[in-house]
């Protein structure tokens, strides 16, 4: 159900209050809409990875406060653009379960940022970091909520419109979280409370010598320990035993390292390896052995390329219900029929309603699942799906969005009947601006 809460604007208002309060509320809407227009008319100040590293490298109080005030003034502009995007959707989509929830969250965050006073001291910066950390938590269910809302609205939007809307929403969300988390990490380092990073050099959330092979190995190891449900099942009894998961072999330029956001690279590699493992298991589990997944790393002049090859039978088969591989990135049921499957909608509803959403790094998600599983051994009523959402179907589109945020690429090549090659290319110089959609 949509909540008017005095915020949903013109077309989206469904509850008109009685006369005197109606006048006050109309004036309020008018004022709030004016503010929104003001912010939405500003251009976003897009950054490169290199700028984020250089600015954060030699930190002092003045620079930290500058960083805080950049986040304080930039985020409401980015949110205002996206609120405008939601308002431009047909009414039936705006009022859809999930979309309405995100709209409310964004209005609330927009108002809070707009009214947040300038940050002028280190103490004020501490409070500002706590403020953005709270918002980051509150926004954890945004992706499943949006995916749920847009899946349910799939009949009302042409696929190209639906996908470009989702792309803007997701790129922009990633960008806001990067700015917020980077500032929090810089502040922690400055105050001597830096995170555990196993001694790997980093500036804020950017790892300046991110080793690609080690990242692949780490994700492969996590996948040995995480749930992997057979094909489209979410039945825990169908979790594939860790002894029936294919090995991951790595070759190429195995010493490659570059500056990148570790969490983003891990997310993509984890999702791609997971898909390869599932497909390989599905095709070969009755055979004598599982063919390994081959990962090849190549350090080019401008980018780092990673190819993941499996022998899982390819992509354009009946299981995937798409006619070309890139349709797997789509949120529209017209391109990807699986979007409207009952089990997916159900899993999205669970994720959207849970406070966790899809929060955290892949390590944190797998850790949560392990703890829930251990708990389940003692308490048969606990629900492991609260901790790890199976078959939600957004890992691949999200990987695409992460890959392209700083101008990288993700391509799927299906050798139907044999296997899939995935090509991930990430710019290694850090000179690309964030995507135009932020
Ligand atoms: C989001 O996660 O959607 C955000 O916009 C986060 C930001 C408010 C800090």
C-alpha cells in the first residue's frame, strides 16, 4: 500500500485530507516540490576513482571536512534526480508494492540531507558519519524492493524503458553508497579506527593494489562454504554438497593487481562463479566428475580482463528462458520470463521486507548464512532464507551494473550445448568518470 505521508506528489497523492489540513498540505507539497526541482535542476559532480584516491591519500582535518560537505551537498542532488525519475513513471508503477517504499525512503533521505547543517569540526563529522551510516542501513532493502516493484510492473512498461529506469536507479544508488562509505572509511582511518584489511593498502574503500587472483580464490573458497541450491530450487535440502562443486582453476597474468573497490570486484566474481558452479553441477552431476571452471586474468594496457569459462551447457536453454544472453541482465519479463516466477517474487518479498535487504559484502552475507544454519541445528523453526536469499535473480544484472559503473564491461558468450564464457573488463587507470546516470 502507498503511504501518502504528506510527501507523495501531485499524481501520486491518493488520500486527500479534510479542508483546512488540505490547504496546509497542498502548500507543503508545493514547497517540497519546489525544493525537489531546485536540486534536480543541478548537475551531479561526477568523480573518477583516481580523484577519490588522490583526495583521500593525504588526509588532514580540512580535507576531511571538505569530503563531508561534498557528500552532504552532493547526495541530495543525486537523490533528487532519482525522485524525479520515479515521479515520471506511470501511476500504476509508482503505487506498486516496493516502488512506493523506495520513493518514501528517498524522500525522507532527501529531506534529511537538505536540512543537514554544514560540517565544520571533527566532532560534527563523527555525528555526520553516524547519520550516513544509519541511512545506509535503512536503505538496505532498496534493491529487492525495487526489483519486486518493477517485476510486478513489468506489464506496464516497455522493456527498454523499464531497464533504463532500473539502470539509473541502481547506478545512482551504487554511486551514493560509494561516496557515503568512502567518507566513513576515510574518517575511520583519520581517527585511527581503520578497518581490518589484512594489511592490504587502501584509501577509504578503494584498494590500491587489489590482487585479482587472490580475489578469485577468496570468492571460490567462499562459494565452497555458501549455500548453492540446485537449479531453481530454494529448498534447503537441495543445497548442493560442497563435495559436488567444481574446482576453480586460474591462469594468465596471475600477478595482476590494480586500484579498485574490492567489494565491487568480489560481488561480480562471486556471482559469476556461482552461476558457473550451478550450471556445471546441473549438466554434469550424474557424470564421473565435474569439469573445472577456468578463470583467465589478463592485464591489458588500459584494463584488466577476466574470462570465466565453464562447461555448464550455455545460457540460452529452457532453464534460463531467454533468447539472447544479454537478456539475462534485463529486469523485464518480456526479455527474461523468469522475472515473474512465483518463487522469485516470493524471495524478493522476503528480502524487501527484511531489514537486512541484501546488506553487506559477500563475506558478510555468507557469514550470516552460516550463523543462521548453525542456529537452525538447535532451533528447527529458524528460517535460513532470512539470512541469504536464494534465487532472487538480481546477481547477474547487479554484476553488470557494478562492472559498468566506472566504464567497465561485462559480456556473456554462450556456446549452447557446451558452456559459457563471461568476459569482465574493468578500467585499470581509474580515469573514467562515474556513469552518466548517477
Ligand atoms: C541508498 O542506499 O539507496 C542510498 O541512497 C544511501 C544514501 C542515502 C547514503
